[in-house]
C-alpha cells in the first residue's frame, strides 16, 4: 500500500467531516455534551472512520457502497447518542446530510468519468478526489447557516415523531436512489446519451430535494403560526370569560350596595318615627335574609378583592382549604385586568387540580407580595393528583382536549408586564411562581 493509493480514499471519506458539521448545525439546543467535546470527538471519529474505511476498501472490500453504509450506521449511532432528540428527528437530519453527500459524490464521479473515460470507480483519480472535497466544503459551508436557523426552528415547532419518520422515509428514498445509480465503469456515461441523461436526472433530483426541504420548512412554519394563532384566540376567549365572570360579580356587589342604601333609608324613616319595635323587627328580618358568607377584605384593589372572594367561595364549595395573603404596594402600576387574569388562571387551575385528590388533601396557598420596591411576586401552591402532561418542558392540561392554555396565558401576560412565570411540581404539590414589574411605563411617563 503506497501513500498515494491510501490518501485518495482517505480524503474521500474525510469529506464526511463537513457533512457531520452540517448535522450538528440545527441541533445546538439539544446537545448532551459540550460543543468542544463533541467537535473533538467528531474529528477523532472521522479520522478513524476514514482511515479504517480506506484500508478496508483497498484490501478487503473493493465496493465503495458497502463500506460507506456500514460506516454511516456506526457514525449515526454516535451522532444520536450525543443528542437529546427523538431518534426520528436525528435520523431525518442525518439522512438529509447523507442524501446531499451522495449527490455530491455522484457529481464527482461524473467529473472523474469525463477526465478518464476508460477509468472506473475503483481507480478514483486525485483530481476527482480534490473536486469531491472542495464541493463538500463549499456546499456545506453555504448550507450551514440555513440549517442552523431554519432547521432549529423546525425542530422546536414540530415534535411529532410520525411526521419526522415520514420525512426520513422520503429523504431515505433520495439516499437509496443515489447509492443505486453510482457509476462503477465510466465508459457507461460515454455510451450514446447516457451521460447527459444521467446528469440531467441527477441534477433534477438534487434540486427536488432542495425544494422539498424548503417546502417542509414553510409547511411547518404555516402550521406553527396557525397553532399559535389558535392558542392566542383561546387565551383571549378565556380572558373574556374571566372578565365576564368578574363583571357579573361586581354587578351583584353593586346591587347589594344599592339594596343596602334602601335599607338605610327605611331604618332612617322608622327611626324618625321612633318606632323601636318596628326597627327591631325589620333588623331581625334583614339579618335572616343576609347571605351566610361574608365578603373578606383581601386587598385594596376592588376588582382583585372581588375575584379572590369569588374563588375562595368556589374553593370552599369543593372542600378545599385556602390560605390567601396579599400585600399590594401603595401604588399599583400593573393593570388590574392583567393582575386578575394571572391570579384568576392560577386559582382556576388550582381548584381543578385539587378536585382530583381526596378532600382531606385539598389545599391552595396564595401569596401576593411586593419585593425590592418595584417587583410584585405571586407564589401559589396546590395539591394535585400526581398526573401531569408535559411537552418540551411545557405543562399541559390533564383534562380531555386541554392544552394548558391557562398556564400559557399566565406566561404571556407576565411577559407583557415585563416579568416571568414558571411552574414546577414535587411530591403531589404544584407550584406557580410569577414575577411582575410594578413600574410606571416610559410611555406613560412621556
């Protein structure tokens, strides 16, 4: 084995390095290990793979395809183990790189065939090897940015394995096609119009694969935007329902105050007549007619106070122990509607979760307090049945057809108020923590 005979297949297989770099471009958020560690390991694997494959091709198996396929399966195993993705996603990305790589390999074989019409693939020339390596580096350098930007978007917005398996099957067809049409005797391309037909078909398939990748991105983008629009509509519908419930409660409260004024007028008239017996009888009937449950004073904000009373009564009706503590700042810049929306969603979800556990274990704790002068913290904890649904770190509703819209609404409202919202759970307790910025907006100041 001479250095020249070894270096050509070695460099041919080393073209795998830019292809593997391309595979890691869209998965930066899904790495199991540090980038530097992965790149060092990738370099070692590619060098070892290329050296072993070149040796096998020279002395054991002269067939390029069989050596290539066996090596690719081993490389894919390592690739998938370095990621946190579902195997359908990592397989699709890897097959895309393989498909494009085999296209470039076939184009380099065409180039070699026109340089050496009577040659064959087993005697791949140094000029064609240089052409192959350059084409790999140029193509994947151009594809790196789109793969990182648009590929990561698809991974983040398309979690369904069934769709990814379908995509892998389609890309796999292109990969299999390229392997099946490898020209081993170059004289074939110089027979009649076989060469021109082969180049045309190969070029059309290459462009078709590019178009399919672009179309796939736009389909995922359109579906994602539609889903986000539906989520926003559900959030608005939920907020509208909460507003209507709150408005009905305030209307009932206003009616009670109005009726109480009539009671005062009646008592004043009886007092002016000094009819103590009538006053005593009237007060007795009034006390009997009063609702059994009094309105608690949780805070100075009337709308929030009404909302807390509403959910406190709902909790009591469902046998849920409540512990509500509020300490609002003297000046509240946060819109009352936003504050009621967040707390209303938290309590609504908490009551629904508590109803799934035995009555003796039901509880809700809510603390609203000012911290550091310009921050309002909302901390809530409640018991739940231990059954949770999560997708990509996002909590989903356990009710049939539920999508966790209430929790999404809390996050969206908190971010609009310059704050954050996060959730966690432990030992049958669900925690909701929200931070809001209680500061006058620049627009309002201007």
